[in-house]
C-alpha cells in the first residue's frame, strides 16, 4: 500500500508540474480550443488509457488467480500421495510419508523465498526426487501393495506436473506492449487538459492533481500486482500449509483406527 500511496502522490506532483508549465501558454490563456475539440480529445485520450489499464489489470489478476490455483492443485496431489501411501508395506510407508512432509516443508520454508526472485529451489527438486526414490524402493508383497505403489506414483506424477506449472508461473508478466501503452496513455491524460486550454489557476491545478493521483494509482496497481510470487499481492504458501495439516489429520485418523475397541 505504501508503494501505491507514493505513486499517487508522485502522479499528483507530476500533474501539478505539467499544469504549471503548459497552462501558461497563449492557447491556454486565450481559451482558443473549442468545447467540441476538447470533448473529442479528452474522450479519445481517456478511452486509450482505460483500454490499456483494463487490459493490464485484468491480465495481472488472471495470472495471480492461475498461479494460486496451481498451488492448490499441487497441494491436492501431495495429499493424495500421502493418503495412498498408507497402502504401502508397513516398513516403507513411514519413509515415503516423511519425505512428502520434507518436500512440503522445503517448498514453504525455502522455495517460496527463492520464487520471489524468479527461480525454484534446488533443495525442493532434491526433496521431490527423494520421494520418488523411496516409493521405487518399496518392496511390495501383495497385489494391494502393488496397486498402492502405482497410485502413489500416479499422484507423484501429478505433483511434478503441477510443480512445473507453478514454476512456469514465475515467468508470467503483462506484455511489454500493454505496459508501454499504459504509460503513454497516462502521460497523455495528464498533458492533454493543459495542451488544449486548461489554465493554471488554483482550482484547475487542484483538479489536475486529483487526476494525476488517480492515474498514478491505476498504473501502480498494475505494478504491485505483477509477478504472482513477487508482487505486493503475491500468492502465499497457504495451500502447502493446508497440506501439512491434512497430513496430520490422516495420521491421527490412522492412529485412531488402530486403537482397540472400548471395553463393554
């Protein structure tokens, strides 16, 4: 929010400077521009700016939602792998589940910080590979255990696919053409009133400051939302924290089912 506030103040200051510089021209003093020309120019410039602002905000919001969805899909795949690991041989089950917990913890504690700088964590890659290795080493002795291992491997394949999608979101950004059009439109919006004849009297300058703050606020919103894992509105590791909670619940349920019945 501090970034947005500073941007709004800067926009107001820029609009004030533009109004003071351009509002002293002969055209501004004489009011030579006709009302029809002013309306047409104002509508065209505002429409240009609104088009690129709407496109940029919608694009960044869509990228943010898509990245958040990928984290929950990966979390669901991890939970499914943890659950189906309960069908593995008793000797191998703890190793697989411990490695799933380790991977989830590494994503939360290590990888989330590196993603803010646009890269994944090598420790997380090693952790997910260790889960696969532990499943491969499981010595199955029955059809049920073999089926459970197949299910765990299928869930791990989903984990890898969703992980790749999550890391791919690190490169998501608003097209440079849209950002360029947004900045050009912002300058035009601030400069047009003075160019077409708005004088630099106190009332008009206050109005220009308000317009400048509004324009800068819109542009800064695009900036702070850009980067699903690095912007001010970045995605948090909530999905993986929920996965850890689900692991605990699965373990508690398994322990409860193993308890002897209450005496009559």
